[in-house]
């Protein structure tokens, strides 16, 4: 399989103390079992070449893989694809406002695509990509890795079993350190907002957990912290979404989403994420920050570690592997393509069982509605 990675930022290579990222480490782990003929990484900045090479060297050393990558600095993804041999798959990890442009270039070259969230900022752009995907008979999905988190899968079972009755409302609190918009994504954070970039994860999760359809949305934002530091964007978004059907039964239910990226940099985890579910006969509280491992060190201080997302874990045999639900999301995309190439699954089946572009139309519609309400 020939894989193209578009983008070389934090999720691809890791930056600012976040290790080696998730995408390249996942591909390296997968390469032990999946034949990856080549993996090419493309992005705009020539300086990324050394970062990619050093990242892959570290990953291979950690887990004993032999992933080989080539980095290309490009000014146009479309031009690059027109001049290079066909790829089987592309993983796109770029700023939100580039998703449509790059997704379109990839799909029009008949390449199956995995896009980091959100699909696009606008519903019209998402619809256009979906039309291209269907016309070209391709598999295309969004990397909503929270669907692979065991705690969320347990919540889905609890809801499906009727343990808490019909869903009445969710309260979701999801925030990140201020270093994300100020340092890590400083070049483009003003072109996005925290709900669009991060809150969309929990929009998709509510759909995955309940099977309900959103009917209306409104939002209020706060501003003043980031703008005083040169980033003209909203500090926090407080969104209300009404859903109907699915696990809500005959009555609509509500999600209240408090999403922010101005947490102090000394907070004990990059992401602080919790949600509460109230049903007609029960209540569920889920803490997805404190997973039970607290590390205290001189210097870094207290840290809450989430070994379930994506990290290096020792194997029972004494080796090391890269695992977690972030890895499973990317590995699942590769496995799905193998099944598709072998004619063991159809495009229609994948579109129903994965966070496909069609399914992601729902979360994109809510992002657009929230952005409209904020304006």
C-alpha cells in the first residue's frame, strides 16, 4: 500500500513536548503487519524534512519498526499529485480551512482519504467532497478517534441496553491548554475556533452514542484572553444542541457543550475532558482526563496520563509497541482498505459502519450552525 501523509504538524510528528505524534507512529506500528510499500509526507515548510526524518528515526528505534518515509516540500498538493505516481491512501492533517482544498485534490486523483476532524467548516464544502467521493467510488472517512475509546464504547453499550433509560441531556466540558492556540497552532488558530477544531469530536461522539439527529443549535462565545495576546479568536464556546430520535426516544434531548482552549499551561493534562449523561432512569459521569494514572515529578509537577489514547506500551514478550484508540483509528482505516481491495467489504458497508464523509455531514452541519450563531 502506498500512503501519502499531507501535513507535518503536531498530530503527524509531535511538537512542544508531545512525543512523536500519532500518525507516523501509527503507520510505523501498522507496518509490522500491513505491507506499506511507501509512505511519503508532504507539507509546505522545507524545515519539516529534518523533523520528519528525526521523528521516524525515534519511532523505529522505540518499537523496532522499519518504516521508511520521504519528505517533500510542496507549494501545491494538486501539482504534486499530478506529477507523482498514484497513492492508495492519503491521511490529511492540515488546518481546518485547508480541508476542502486538499480533500478535493486527493479525491480527484482517485485516492482513498482519511481526514482529521472536522471534515470541513461548511456544509456546502462537505457536500461537494461527498459528491466527488461517490462519483469516484472511493472510501473517505474522518479521523474521529473517540469512537474507538473503550470508555466511550462502554457508554454506547450502557445507552443501547437501556440502563439509563432514554437520554435526556448531556453536559460536556472539554478544554485544552492555552499553548495550543498561542504556540502550537499560532499560524492558523485565528482562522478557526475551539468548537470547530476540538468540540466537533464530541458532536460526532453524541451521534455515535445515540444515533440521534440534530435539529437546531445556538451558541455564545467569550473573548478577551487570546485577543490580548495577538490571536483574534474566541476563547470559549458554549453551545446548545437539540437532538431527536435514537436513544432519546419520543422526546428530544439536549447537549450542553462548554469548549475552551485557555486552560493554564500548568494544568495536569493537555486536554481536560469530562461529560455527564442524564437519562430518564439513570445518570452516567465519565472522566476522560483522570484515567487513574497520576505522575508527580520535580519540574513538570503533577500529570494525569492517558495511556489509552496513543502511547508506547511494553509488550508481554518484552518489546515495545505503539497502541491506543488513536492508533486503532488510523489502523482501522488501513485495515478497511485492505478489506475493500480484497472485495471482502463494500463501499456502502464502510459508509455505514465508519465515521465516513456521509456521517460527518452531521457534525459539519452543527459546526456551521454554531459558527453562524456565534457571528
